[in-house]
């Protein structure tokens, strides 16, 4: 089956020229792929650049009459593509000669799989080599795929529990059927950042959060061409999408989004192991006098965020560190043992989040829990006491840590 290469573009005509030049020198026969360029209302004349390759590439050029943003522009290109095997590329991506061949070969993948290629960041010497139509023979550490410094582990990526963190759509192939199934790119994402991660998260959800559907080919190489960046503006805009994702995807892996990717990539599988151990660890769910509006977290708590019950709109699998609920929405938050699996920083964040939601946080400590959780009650009490009004009460087989804000 032929491949459709979908390329959104905005200005950077010099990069697009180099990118199209690299696409014109692919080992994959030109009759086996098409290029779909979607110009997001550029101020530069990208049509003239595309015209120069019309005789050597099967290329469509579409132009948005107004700037629609990254996600809508990608969706327009996908809709215009003639083929069902899709490769997603950026206009500032210079392609190794066998890039499309490798993605085309992957089109015979098992249903629902996604291929991610390697992204190199060329320095000026390497750029000069690329501009001549050649390829660098070696790459400096600064030129390596930036994901390698963000917790991405190529050798074990197939088993990753956070593959969506590293799914950059500047070098990705996916079937139209899968994109249609999950709804394509989310058009709420107009600015730079997270539109590819959000799409990948929905694909991860679609596959039941199972590993093994995201693959990585280190030999499917693109070079991310240098261009003007204002990182303070870009990152500020991107971080605005973090609360959006936490509100939309109420699950504990997104609950921790905002932590450095390398931390999150290690944290999620570890906390998954802790949760699985807590499932049968013997937590005690105490009977407490009603405080009015209550939010519970734990296994078998029967309300709020009950990890023993199926996840759903009315039963969120959150830990309690960052929740989508309104300030003061509850009178008491109760957390049964989940809080004990957290490191000290996350445990502190959980208590502060509880104080945002309610005037009282009750932490339940089950004595006989057999799981990788905090086991030194005295130490934990000593750590928390300076930062809240803390009362410890002993029950049969458990202790209750009643916490209220200082000055509250």
C-alpha cells in the first residue's frame, strides 16, 4: 500500500525547501508515496517552494485561509491524504534516504501499532553537510535525539508504561483506521506542545493501557532543522495544556503530568506495582463518623476513587496528588494507604491538595499492609507534624492521621 506523508507547515520556507529536497531523494519509489503539505496561513510563499518539487514528487498543497493551529492543520492534511497508511512529518524535518522505506515497510505491522523514528538535532557543521545533500558520518552528544535525555529508553520502549510521553509526531507512522477510531488530533490544541502526546495518550487508552503498541526504529532518522525558538513563550504556552489534560484524563498517570518526563517515566511503573500490591495487601477501610461531603481514595472504599472498582466517570483512579475537583468541594478527604506508597515530595503534595479540597484530611494507616509502602509511622508523623495540625488515633489494626491546615 502507498504511504501518505502529511506535513503541516508555517513559514520557514528555507527549512521546507531542504525537507522536500530530502523527500525527493528517498529509496522508496516515488509512486509508493505522496506528500500532503498544509500551509497554516504562512506569511512566506510556501506555494513557490512546493511548486519547485511538483515534477519530482507526488505532492498536494493546501493552504488555510486563517491560521488554524497545529492540530486542525494536521487533521486537514490527514483528511486530504489519498492513502490509509499515514506518516506524520514536520516541515523542518530533513529525512534520511531510507526513512520512508522504513515506515512503508512498517505498514505491514499488526493492527493498531505505531512506529516512532529517531530525531537528531544537527549542529551547524552537520547542517552544512545536509545542505549539500550529504549526511554526517558521526553525531555529537548534543545532536542526539532529545528524548534520550528525558527518560526515553530505546531498548525497552516496547514495554514502556508511558509511551505517550515520547510520541513526537515529527517522525511517526500510524494507520488512518486507528486515527479515525480515536478521533484524530484534538483541535483544542492550537499552540505548540502536547498535541502529539495527547493523541498518543488516547491511543494508549484505546489499547487498554497495554504496552507493546508503540515501536521505535532508531534507524528511521530525521534531522530537526535549526530554526528560531523562543522557549520561554513556547513552554509557557505548552504548560497551559497540562491542567487541560489532567481535567480530561482523570487517571493517576496524567495526575503526575508536569513532573520531568524522566521522573514520570520511572514513577508510573513503580506506582503501578505499588497499586497492584495494595490491591490485596489487607487495607482496613474504617467506619468514620460522617463529615458531610467526603472524597475517599483507596481499594474497597466504595466511593470517590475506589481502585478496586472499574474506572469510570464516577470512579476515578486517582491517587490524590492533583485532582480536577474545585477548591473547597469537600468537607473531608480520606486516603486509605495509597498515600503511603508515595515518595516524600508526592506525599507532601497529596496533603496540600487535600487541604485545597477540604478542611480535613484523614490518612488511614493499615498496620498489616504487605506492600512497598511507608512502614515507619513515627517517622512519617514527625515529617508531617510541623506542616499541619495533626492528631493520631489508634484503631484495631489501623491508625488514623487527622490533618488540618495550620491556622485553619
